[in-house]
């Protein structure tokens, strides 16, 4: 990563400068929203391709259906792996973006769903983000940490290791307002620490000065 310590950047720019950004070349796609007669809960659907295979994603409230190739999965978002203390996050049916990344190795393929929390304003730093890992093999659903959460925050560190950021606000009086802690996707175990974090000082909403990589900050 090459950036001056005093160079200001947004969270999106911070993610773009990380090595191995999984969705770097992926453009967000919209999900189709519809209703069935007598049902006030919308159905959100996406129909497309995951590499050479047909793929389909359906959301109806808490219920998630994923079809990829010959695989079909039924999950509940409330049962997604999440960081301890992170509440379940609802996706806003008025604006869910879907990102798709196909890879030669199935475990490196991902589908990601992202929106503002239901009813939140555009300036809110919180996001609702659900990552669907290995949909062609053994699907695992993760709810990513919501503070400055983004599909673009998923990084590939090589050898099957994928990491995501958790933004932690440091106590008042600390020079660095945030520590961005990198967590490894750990399958059924959820998330595992990597021991790496980055120090960022907040200048204004979603605008930071970048610090140096350092050991994980203990709160």
C-alpha cells in the first residue's frame, strides 16, 4: 500500500488501495423487487451468472434462497455468522446492490448483498452487508461488520485466506479515532483475528488520514 500518512481518503478509497480487493472490478447490480398478492413483505430477486453457471438469489424478509449451478441453499439472514455484539441487520428493499465474483477455485467465489440499513439516510456510515461465500460448494453466510461496511471491503490474502474490516472507534483522547481491524473468514466459526489493524484519524464523515499498520488494538 502506498499512501502518505497525511493524505485524506474515504473508506471506499481506503478499500481500493488494499491488496487483493475481491470485488475491485465488479460493478454493483440491482435486485428486482416485487410483491405477491396479500403479502406486504417484498420479494427481492437477482438472476444472472456466476462464471459459467446460472445463479439466482432471492430474499423474502429473513429468508434467503441461493441457487448456483446444481446447488440450492435455503438460509435465514438472522442465522448468519456475525461479530459478537453486532445485531442482525435488515436490508433495505428500496436499494439492495449485489456484487458477484466467480473464481476458478470454488471457495474463492462470492456473492455479496449491500444496502443502507432500512430507513437510514445516505450519510449514515452504517451499512447492511451480507457475504455469501462459496455458493458453488459449501455456502456460508456472513454478516459483515456494519460500520463503514462494504462488499468492496473483502480482501483476498492468498492461499484461501479472505479478510474483512471491522472499524473500532477508539476512546476519546486517542490520537487515532478509528482502528480498522482485519478479521479472517473462518467458516462455521465465523470470524477469526489476524493480528493486523490500521490506524485512521477521522477528519469528517467518511474522510480520514491514514496511519501505519500496527498490532491489533485491544479495547
